[in-house]
C-alpha cells in the first residue's frame, strides 16, 4: 500500500473523519489488524480561518505549499487536501510537489456522472459556492451546477464556521439545510454535493429528496483506490 499524505486541520473535526474512514476501509479490506499507511500535517484552523476572512489567499497559498512539501518529505506517495475550500490553491500545490494530488472534486464528479446525473446543487463555504475554482472543475466533468441564493448561502456558510468546525450539530441547522436543499431540488437539482468536509456531520440522506454526494467519503474512496493500485 502506498503512503497517503493528508493536509488536514481545516477543521480537525473533518480530518478525524478522513482518518477514521481511511482506517475502517483498510481494515474491512485487509483484516482486523490492518490500518492505513498515512502521513498527516494538521493546521491550526484558527490561523487559516483568520486569513480566509482577511482575503489573504497569497499567505494561505504559501502555507499550503509548505505543508504539501513537508508531507511529501515525510514519505507520502500521494496527497489529499482534506478540505474543499483550500482546493482554491490546488494548482499551486500540485506544481510544488512531485507526488500526485488527488483533487477532491474528481471522485465526486465521476460518481455523479456515472449515476447518469448532470444537474447538481453545491453546498459549501461561501468561497466554494461563489468562486469559480470549484464550479469550473465540476463543469469540466460536464456538470451543471446550482448554488443557493444569497440568504441561503449565508446560512450554509455561517453554520459551517460557527457550528460544524466546533463539532456543534443542532436540529435547527439540520432543518435549515433541509429547507435549502428542498429549494434547490425545486430548481431542478438532481443531486446535492456536500462540498464542505464538515457538512456530512450534519446532513443525512433522509434530509434530501435527491441523492447526496459526500466529498469526504468519496475523496477517501478515491485515495484508497490510488494507494492500493499496483
């Protein structure tokens, strides 16, 4: 098995899910004593969030590139960025290392296309929903992307940063997300992409009338396929 490199801590709540899913999957495949071979670099998300809020993407890019080089230097054979938003600087990270970067969009997009779906709703941080880097990657797979309206985007974003990154899951927020998803389905969405690695802590399949595609789980699945490939 190849060594999987993880850049996490954005937030550690979702990074813990990456680690859990990786190890559970390897154990299921190779027996009760088996676990994933991985290297993890974990940020202090308070520092990352402050730079995001300030719009200092150059400083964030420098930190991501430095982390990627550290993970590669620690022996990783492939790299995962354990967050959707920070894929904004995926091209710069990819250019700075010699190991493959598995982009979080691609496993989800391939699964959606494989299911015969073409019009998807995207939930994530305001950066992910409103900027081009994520939607353009989905469009490269032939997907038509819907995002919530301004008020609903604010609700989705606030819930992520004020609650989910702190491990807070409430019924009120689940109900709000359920209503937002219903409105997007009403606009023609055939599926919903959980485009923030914390949203899977809140939203469940029963909250949506259409399929949910969890980028965290699908990213892990893609990483294992790459790591176990001969």
